[in-house]
C-alpha cells in the first residue's frame, strides 16, 4: 500500500516521502534557505552575446547570469532573419542584440560556479498534459505509455482544440482519461500562458513572471496516482494548501487527504527516518551483508559494490551474483531518493559466467522502470564496470544539504601534520629568496606550530642564518591543519611593526573555517506576477470512474463481496450456457473420416467398422495389383533394372511401416486444425502453415511477423 507523507514540523524544511508499506521509494526536500528556480518563467534582458559559444548571457534577476544557447531561442526573437534561412547558417550576433528583452524559463538550476541554463521554449506542466507554446515541432506522448494505450491517447490528442503554433505532451497520468478531461487541462494551461504573455508587457526586465508550483503542489500533481491510497500531512497549513489544490484540479481524490495529529512523528510512525538518514551516508548496507559505496566526483558518480559479510552463496560465483542483484536493486532506489544525475559508473563484483552478467543487467533495467527520469544503461564491460546515465530532475540532496569540507576542500583526505610542516618549510625558503624580503610572517594552526618550534627548531635557525631573514611564527586557534597563511614583509612593513611582540601583533585571517553551527542566511523570496491559484477557471469534469471506494467497503463486508462476485459469475455462466442451448447452430455439420481417410464414416456402430475394414482390405488388394502392374511395365521398358525393381517391391512388402506412413501422409488434417482454420480465415495464412496443429493460445505473437 503506497502512501504520500508530508512532514512540515520545521519551518526551515519541508519533506515529502512516498512509501510502500515501510519502505522508502522516493524523497523530495524543499529548504527555506535554498529555493529552486527550475521551471520559473522570467522576463530577462540580454547582457552579452558570445559568437564563439553560439550563445548569449541573460540577466533574469539572479546573482549569476543565465546561459542561453542559440538552439534554445525562439525564432520570433530573431532580428533581420528570413524564415527560409537554415538555422545552421545563422550567426547569433546577427540576430540577437544586447539589451534585447525576452521571456525565458530556467531549464537547469545553478550549480556551484555555473549559472542557470535558460530556454525560450516555455513548457507548462498540467495534470495530464504539458503545454509547449510557440513550439510546433515539439510534443508527443510519454515514453512510459505503450501499446494500445499509446494509440488511444494519440487519437484523443488529435481531437483536442489547440493552436497549431503550440504543441502538447501527454503525461502518464493521461492514460484512461476521456477527451473532456484532457480538454479541460488544456484550456487551463492555455489561459495560464495568456496570463503570462499579458504580464510580461508592462514592467521592465528583469523580473519574475511565473513561479513553478511549490513542493506541495508539484508532488501531488506529479506523483499522485491510483496506486497511492493516502496523502497524510502533519501540518494544518500544508493540509489547507494541499486541499485547495486538490479541489481545484482533482476533487475526486479529496478523500485520500488526511491530517495527522498523533504525538509520534509522522516519519517515525512509518519507520523511514533511518532510511532517509542512509540517503545522506556514503555507504549503504545490503540485506545479505554486502554494501555499496557512493562517491561524487566532478565528472561522474562512482558506485562500488562490496561483498563485505555476504557469504551465503554456494560458491564464489553464486555469492557474487546474489550480491550484485541486491546491489542493483538498492542502486535504483538510491538514484531516485538522492536524485543523482549525469554519468554513473558501477563497479560490480566480477562474474565469470556471461549468463549471470545478463541477469544483473536485466535486473537493473527492471528496477529502473518506475523511475520518471530518462535512463540509459550499458553493458557490463570486461573489467566488471557498468556505465549508465540518468536525467537530473531536480537538485540532488547533496547539493541542497551539503557544503564542501573547509579542511579537505572536497578531496576527502588531508595531509598529516609532519607532511604539512615540511611543505611549509619549503614555501618559507622560496618566499625568503625573493628580493626585498626582510621577514617572513607565518600564521599556523596550533599542532603545526608546535611541531615546527620543537622538532624543527634547528632547521628554522639554519634558514634564518642562511637567508638572512627573520621568520615569525604565530600560532592561531582559528585555523586547522593543513591550512596556514604566509606573508612576506619588506623593510618598511617591518619598521611599522617596530618592537611589537609577536603575540601582540594583530592578525587578520583571510579564510577562517566557518562554524558548523553558523546560521545560514535565507534567500529573499521572489514575488511572481502570475499566481496559479488566482487564475479563474471552470471546475474539472468528474470522471466516470470517480466513486468513493470507502462507501462500498462500509456497506458490505469482505466475505459478502466475494460471495456476491462468485454467485454473480455462476449466474452469468448459467445464463450464457442456456443461451447457447437455445440458440440454433448455423454452422454446417462436419464430416468424420475413418482411419484410412478415404471414406466418410456414417456411424459409430460395429457394422460401420466392419464395413470400413472390408473396404480397407479391398483397397489394399487393389493397391497391390496396381503396384505389380507398374513393376511389370518398368521391367519391360528397362530390362537391366529388374533386380532393382524386384528389390524395391520386396522392400515395400517387407516394410509395412512405410506403407502405413505413406497412407497417413494422405490423411486429412486433424479436426482441431480444421476447426482452427475455419475460425482463423481472416488471420495470416502463413501462421497456419507454420504451426498447423498448435492451438491459438500457444502460438507466439511474433509468428505472423517472421
């Protein structure tokens, strides 16, 4: 039983989890400190055009300017451009000018030192559809919709009323919806786009026009499906916001929304706090004793699979197979929970049997079927590595909740005190060799200063006498190893210090290590001109299948419902049987054949069998006389082949099995085949020739396509 849980007990963070029983499936976080801008629509202004990059930089109101490539610019924004000119021959500096204003949407959020990636092809997501205005070449159907559902959805989309300049994408939630429901969703998105266009005319850029829905609305819109039975919220304000959105878009699902008022925390009630904590750890344990280690690098994400304490297999190959199968299941879950994207390399335990490698690959693809992101999975290489790529749907948990370690600066390890101190001595010597150097001032952590002033006191005195420069060592508790600061003092700077003692010298630490308990500064919230809740629109149509399931459960019990279903089925089968008895048969009666296949059998009595047996014996005599006459004629034509013909005659007489086989080959096909042939006259004839005696339910689906 799947549930959607909203935890908003702390104002700084909102957490949404989807659980199946007590197993965490998906997790999303929204922090008041770091707001996401992906999906927001801005009116920006072009600040710089770069022909070498075929892109321009746009100021849309953020500290870092956005990056807008030429291929993401709507042709309506081009200046002095002819529609007949191929886009490959267009230079961005000839069609886009600095100071030009345009409507842009954030496609990828800011990451570390990189600015946001922008696009002018706006996409507005609804409940069942995604509207792509001014993009006639876009659109389509979700890749997760296949088979007859895809064909039916395509037919409904072709009947919707939409401007040919716009395009649509049918989402997975659109499966099974009628045309009125999809048309309602389309009309709402069209009205939203008209409001965005009207709001962009007035003020001067840059400013925020439309803000993508918050986590509450986005989670319900994207994840609420029929298999989710409950939406549990532990905060009244969040409950009211979710209630307003459900009433506006899908009122038939309002019965699933519930307010949690128990004293036990919501996530602790479903025992997922430990699973959420594991999403922040580097190492994740597997049920059979193995583990996986997840490491983030600049270019890719590496995942190492370790057997650890997994020793339940019969041999090393079986142990490796079982551990890898558990690992790929957990990796697929961690990819969704942590929302890791980009290139991912998995180092599996080596397996020597190719069949086991294919099994692990198939298991990983099966586990990734429920992932909403686009995923591409490769094959296991000869070195035991499996490469895959995943689309990043939102900023990962590590980006929103982690910061780079100030001591290791992201490396994960630091140099020890001895190595750092020896490196510092070499740097002091290099700085002292420069011209006009009178003194070297070094600010050190306590442990490094203690090591230099005691274990390396002789080396320091040798450097001072050799370089004729003074070395001033100042310990500081604001720094941690291996960090230090070094400053070269000239003669005038040394004179300013005068006779000031070293412990009284004022020191300014340039990059002090931030405190772990320092309170982060929240970003200033942006105010959008267009708000989703303020758009007036008619109520959505009620689907035919929208019925409160709890009412039927309360009226009748479980056993009564099962008994009613059984009796209803028996009644229907009896009624259908009586109809078949009453209904006259229009099908002509089939002729039955005897064993020889030459004469039809008139009855099943003993006399008919004796008559058939006598007919068979007379027929065999006639066949023997015909064979003798043929042999005599052959001997007259070819007298040299008398012995061969005699041998062939003997062989035919001595081999009754061959005669019986030849007679059987002249038989008509079985009754089952004739019945199937009549029933399948409109099917592929090649199918009946390939498997003449197989019933229809056992014939593979791809026989007709071979």
